[in-house]
C-alpha cells in the first residue's frame, strides 16, 4: 500500500469495524484504479451487507444490488457499458449462499466482469451467523457448539468448485499481514488487466478478519486468519488463462 491514499478513497468516518479487512481491500482497489488510470471509469456493484459500506468509503460510481445479486447486476452493467471496467464486490455469504447461482453461472459463461469476494467465515452484517465458509468446529451465533460438518457439510471452497471451469482468472489471498496485502494488490491488478483485455470472468477471493463477530481483538483475529483460515483455504493463483476472447 502507498503512503498517500488515492483520491478515490474518502476520509469520511469509516463504518467498518476495527480490524475488518474490507477497508484495506477498498483502498487496494483505489490504488489499482489510480495506477491503471481507471478511477473515473470504474463502475462498482456492491451487496447490501457489509460490502455496501464502501459507498461511504470510495468515490466510484456505485450501484447497490439486491442481496447476493452483485455479480448478476455487474454482468448486466458490463453488457451496456462495454468500455467501462465493472466490479462486483460482495461477501462470502452473498456470493456462496443466496448468490451461488449467480456466482456459478457467471463463471460457466465466462462473463467479462471482476468479482471480489471477501471471505471472513461468517455473515458479518446480521450478527455473525454460520456461513458457507465457516470452518469445521467454528463457533458462530447459529453454531454455538461449533460447526458440525456431519449435519451441514464441509466448508465451501470456491477454488474446488470453479477450479476446472473455463474462466480467465481465479485467485485467493488475504489481508491479514503485510506480505499478503501486497500479493492481494497484485491479484486485484491482474484481474482488472484481464478484464480490460476482455478475457472473461475474474474472481479474487480475499481472506479477511472479522474481530467483532468472532469476539477477538483485531491482532488475534488477523493471526487466526494466518494460522487457521489460510491453512484450510490455501492462497495463490489457481487459474490464469492467456488470450483474448
């Protein structure tokens, strides 16, 4: 991250909880847009959950979609604004639960949009309920004894689900430490480069702390992402297709 914040980032009082990764990702997107000269062109679509708080964080032209529908909405926006970069920004609950059909079919069609999904392992906005990405044994407000995979199935791994599809780019990183923040920015930039080259569907999942809903101090929660979450959700670039459609 740069010392000077990009002009697209507002210094209004943030609505994100202390230690949340959303604010870091919002800034990284702003930095990438500034470096690529796309600040005035980016069209963003956010979910109604925690992702919606970016409306007060950045100055991009932004649409708020129905819960779980940012990817579908972004695909529609891209079809009518073909020369603009279009971003769908949402959480893991929206992308992998109520919005799983939109996430999947955007990938199956290889639609030319960028999807950034924040994976914090819970439904953050509504009280920390168990999400598709909640780890086995993890306690949430709806799994008070810990997630029992014999009843709920294993945690959802988007890499395993989309890993064999014909998409342009699929990567996972985190914002829990400085090294991974640098990698995350690299992945976000590559996704937008492929997007602007009309290569197709680009999804970057970002592991993020959620101290409020996990009942942890921010530093401890970031350490949990490094030592526990990233052990299950391995980071890296999984699909990096070459060529133009």
